[in-house]
């Protein structure tokens, strides 16, 4: 898998492209709340894994369209919640803390007890099938097509422990490229809940191999402009994940 940081935790050039599906300028009036929501999604989705550094304050503030004072208030909340820590020095910055174990099976069951799994899975399918169809129907520029291919390649090269994070990034990238910021924002939110559910079930190598074949077929259909094929492949892909989650959690 391509390295996104160096040995000191500093981000390599271009590494922040992975945040594009989630980070966007906030609306006036709720800058603090919306910025907090977006950075929480970055952390919950694992787009910046534990131990890695968030983008520099100047970059984050510019991307969110807020002042650095407001951003520091957001980061202070995340630090108080034990999600990030500030480090000083030449290679300092705000680093995401590794996720805690969570307390085992009882805690996992508690986390999903109030989740309407069927509602989450259906909403996810609507958004993903729609995004795939839009990308294929409207076409992608060469630069956007290259981004989608790169996201696919990262999933192919991922070690098992990092697969779900890079799978998430592939799906978020597709949602962003569909051209609807509202859809992309809704998908980022529902994907965070899907990931909470996925954390409750084991990684199955055979399922991941099947998913990778579907990912490849999906990207090929999108880049070929085959909207029907893209929608059908995504529908099947979502159904496979849904079957696993129902089997383990229902």
C-alpha cells in the first residue's frame, strides 16, 4: 500500500486528497458545529488513522472556511474527548489517537442496540447506487477518473488490518465524484454508522476477495459510462454487505 506518511508522521504530498469527500466549507451561522461534525467524520471513518497527523491548522481552516480560532476550539473538544492529542516541536501537530478496544462483545452489542440496521442499509444502498449511476451517466474527467482508479488500487494493495479504511475511502470518493455535495455529505454520515456495524463482525478473506471483484467491475462500468451496469454492480455489492451484517447482527 502506498505510504501516506513518513516515519515522523508527517503527511506526504497529496495525502490530504483522501479527506476531500468529507471536508468542505461550512455554512455561515453554524461554523463551529459543522466543522466539528466534519472532523469527527474524518476520525470515525478512519480517513486519518490512529497515530497519524491531521492536516495543519492553516489548511484545515481554509478547507472548512472558518477562522483558526474556531478551528482550535473544535480541536480542543476532540482532545477533551480523547480522540486527538496535540504535540509540540518540529514534527508536532494534532494527531489522531488509536481507537480504544471498546470493551469487547458487550460493548459492541451496546453500540448497535439502538441502530435500525435495515434503515441504515437501505439508505446506504439508495445513496451508493445513485452515486454510481450519476458518475457513469455524466462521465468523469481524466483527473477524476484517475482519482477513482487510485482509490481502487489502494484497496488492492491494502493489508487486512487496513482494508476497511481504504474500502471506505473508495466509496467516499465515488460519492464525492457524483457531483452532488448533498449526497456526498449524507453518504459520509451513513457510512460512519455502517462502519460501526462492520466493526462488530469479523473480516472474512473470501468476502473481501469477492468485494474486490465487485469494486473492479464497478469502477470499469463507471469509467465506461455504463450507468445501468454501475448501478446494478453497486446494488449487488451493497446486498452482499447487508447479508453479512444481517447474518451476524440481526
